[in-house]
């Protein structure tokens, strides 16, 4: 089982792209509660059929295992949410 990891920061917004072995425009995302996410889902979290999952204003409760399903393949993503935003300063 191939599991990808994504690291998010609280209050940030992220787009996660599902990458499956076969290219398809029929991808469905499921959240850490095994509920389908789609383009008409709640306003903070949306997914489109091209495989992009958008999470706005990340929360700690968004962490967990998500899955994207194509016609033949499934890929799992473990999402970790950092409690404090990370800031990098150029020296």
C-alpha cells in the first residue's frame, strides 16, 4: 500500500493533487471520516474530478488519512497539520 504524506500548517490553505498510476478525470476523494468530498462539499474542503483536493483554513482536526479513488486505483494520503504556522526568514 502506497501512502503519501502531506504537511500543512494551521490556518493555511493547500491544494493536494491525487497522483494515480493511470491518468483519469474521474477521481473521488474521501476524508478522514470516510465521507466523500466533492465540489459541492462544505466551503472549507472541496475536491474536483481532476484529482485536486482544496483545504482552506487548515485545522488540527483535518489531520488523518485521506484517499483518492480512480477507476482502478486507490492512493492514500496521511495529512499532518502543524499546530503553529511555520515561518522561514531569508538571511
